[in-house]
C-alpha cells in the first residue's frame, strides 16, 4: 500500500524477520489495508464477504489502441479481485513529470473517483515513487502502477516455497526505493547538522533491514538454482522442450492434453507460476521432457523476471521452445513480440522454436485464419481442446525432435577426441566412458553433426528410446 498508514506486508515481513518464504500481497486490490484493519465495522448478517475494491483505470495514449491496453489492465484488476468502474486516458504530450497526470486529467480523476465511489487509481504505466506520492497527496486516494498490480497478483498465486521466495524478493526490490514516503509522517524536525528527525533515522534502519532480507532471499534462491542444476544433470539423456507464451494463451491446457497431467488450467492471468515437467511419449517411440512455464505479459516487471530466473531455467536449458499463441486475440502478433522480447533478455544462446497458434476454434473469420497460415507457414494451427489437433501436434513434436537431435553412440580412440569435439560442436554429451584406449560416447546430435562424424570415418549408431 502507499497510504503511509501501514507498511506493505512484504516490507513488514522483512522488518520483523518473520517466517521465510512467505510471499505476501501488497494489501492493495482485493486485499486488506492497514486502515481498514484498524477500523471497527459493525457486524451484520449481510456482510458475509467484502465487496470488490472499485477502481478507475488510467492509460496512456501512446499506441494505436489505448482502449485495448486498458482492456488488458482491466483483466489484471479483475484477477486481483477489483472492479473496474471508470477509465481515463492521458495524452503523452501533456504528461506532468511531477504527477504523470496533467492538471486537467487530475481534475477528471478526482471527479471520476467521487462519481464512481472508487477507492483506487490504477495506472497502466510504471510511476516513479515521487509521482505516486504526489498523486496520492493531490487526489487523496490510493495509487497503484502496473508493476505493483502484477506483483500483487503473483503474490496471491504463489503456492510453493520457491514461488513465494521469488515473489517476495521482487516485491521488496520494488518497494525499497518507495520506503521514503511510508515514513513521511515523522519527517524532519529541522534543517542542518544534528536536526534530523526520528523518521529519517527509522527510514535508514528499515532500509538496512529490507536490504538484509533481500540478500537472504537471493542466497536462498541461489540454493534453489543449484538444486535445479542437480535435477538437470539427471535429465541430460532426454530431449527437452518448454512451453512458453503470453499469459492465458492456453499453455497449461495443452500441457495437460499432451502429458495427461493435472496442472491447474484456468481462464485467468498467471494461473501457473511454478514450472511443471512431465515425460511425453511421441509417435515413433520417441520420448521427451515437456515443461509448462509461467506466462509472460506486456511490461512484465523486470524485478519479477530476475527473481524467476531459477524457475525459467527449464526454458534456458531447453532443446526446443514451443511458443503457444492465442490466435483468437485481436493483438496476438503484439503478444508474440512481447514473448520474443522477454526470451531475448532471458536466453544466452539460440534455441529452435515452434509456433503453435492455439484456440483456432475461436477464430470465426476464415479469411483471418488463412492470413495466419500465410504469415506463419511453419506454425501449427490447433485447438488444445480437440484431441485430433493434440495428436497432430504430438506428431509434429516428434518430427522436430528427429530434425534437431537424435541419441547416438560413438566408439573411437582417445587420440581422436579432438576430431569428435570439432565435429559435434554444439551437440549434447550424455555420457562418456574410457576403457583401454577407447572412448564409449553417447550424444544427442543434429543430423548435420552426425553427417560430419560419418564423413570423417566414425561409426555412428542410433539409440532408440
């Protein structure tokens, strides 16, 4: 929360050194604020559950369709438990650096909040700490930016210890530069040497405690990263594919259909936070490991991406990335670009990709469907709810596995190790053993690497899984 009446839950957790690994919501949309907890409310038989927090959205007229951007923000608000009751669009040319909103838009926001009886203003852009502070003073209401809203949703969705640690870290890193205003009710007692007030002293102490908590969380996540590396070693003999995509594109539904798993698949944003990996039997007797990962979204907070690097290791270590796209979304191309941008910042090597245009059953316009096929001729167009389409995707995955890497065995003298290394280059070594001057190697190689070995006189034997 930004009201100054109480610290956000992740910050309070850090300051009182509470139980580790408990990601908390920021006490914002759909949450309980400090002021509400301190208010005595008469209990009546009708007050069985709290009413959703009424929210006014604020967008920036910076693209061709600001209303569609606000539609996504409205879905985020509903996911967080709020109710959207109004919208405001700010022109980029009129932005006030101190408050983001121009004077006219501040007056409009004040009227909307009063008319709609709304309690919160949610921005589709990230605000600086000073802008949020100035807006709350001017409008006398709570102000949330897009990053804080997404962090709040992640905190509510976190279930495992790893996800809780990751979300708490992202929340604390987001809140650290915003601690100043939370102690402004103490303020300075005066100016000059020896006149600093207790508020500033307390602020410095709390900043140190939050930084200590951040350091501790990072150490814990490093340990989780090492645990995942150990798990990765046990999977070196398998071809690995990772499902990625914009949130709510249908990744988990498709994952369940391919693996017969029971990963929660809801029509909500960020229904999946933890990576789940299952073995898949493909046509032709091949097997692969398939991972379902957290969904991406436009303007994903960079703190969150950094915190979830351990969870997204399955993507970085994959042999194939399967990009799931909601083909029924009017801006699916923009969503694809968003996912590509996140992957560019996440990956340190080129990984083959397969595009899957999901929800084709919701694409009523045949002309649009034809245009999709023309624009993405190598993509698989399907519905995750159609068993025939899922079987067709499994066949395509089998073809991709065969085209990318195959398990092989090569026996050669130790004196020719350098030649083998040069021939296979980016191939994956599954196992190598040495006996009486010979190397017995098992590898995963592309057809091109196998061809290079055979041209140099090595005997390459296929291993059927």
